[in-house]
């Protein structure tokens, strides 16, 4: 397994995260970023979000610099918060094949509404090919917040 961005000067987003061999006895990894932005697909206004990725590694862990560069790729993309959470969960599952991944994306309030989308993926048993993706979204309105 080759790490291409760690230790390198990279000035662009990347399409996929990179992984390294998971150390023995690591059962849970949490990654958090306050620096994810995207564009509203309707208004093209910027949306700023916090993302937390929690996964139970199997053989691989996500390399954090590559995650930062992967998330950077959303800054000019038009995508709803719910779809963004699902896409990130899919990337983690497809790239690192953890036992389970949960992505919680909290979009900062605009118009007084905060959106929190949670996407979860689990490894399907070898004899079952159903789509393991689930998605929930919560919205809250707080008149003390402006957006």
C-alpha cells in the first residue's frame, strides 16, 4: 500500500482517501473536521459544515492528510448535506473496508436552520448483497442563530 500525499506538498484536492495498515487492537477511530465546504445545489451559496467520521477498522485506517485533501474537493461541488454525508460514508467504506462507518455532517445554520445528516454503512455478510446504506437527517431551527 502506497501513501502518495503524506510528506508531499499537494496543492489540489484528491479523489480518494489513502489508507495504511491498521494497528492491532484499534477498535474505533474518530476523525473530525470543521473545514468542509460545499455549494447549495439550488442557490450556489456556500455551505459550511462540520464532519465527524467514526469507523471500526478491519485491515486499514484512513490517512488524515489524504482525508483533508479529499474533503477539500467538495468546496466547489453543488451537493445537499444529506448526499454529502452519504458520499463520504461510501468513500470510507469503499476505500478502507471497515466493519462499520458512521458519518455525521452538521451544516452550519442558514436562515436559522441547522441540518445534521447521519450516514451509516456496514460490511455486508459475504452471502448477502443488500445495500447497507442508511441515512437519517435532522433539522433544527434556532431563532438565536442567523445564517
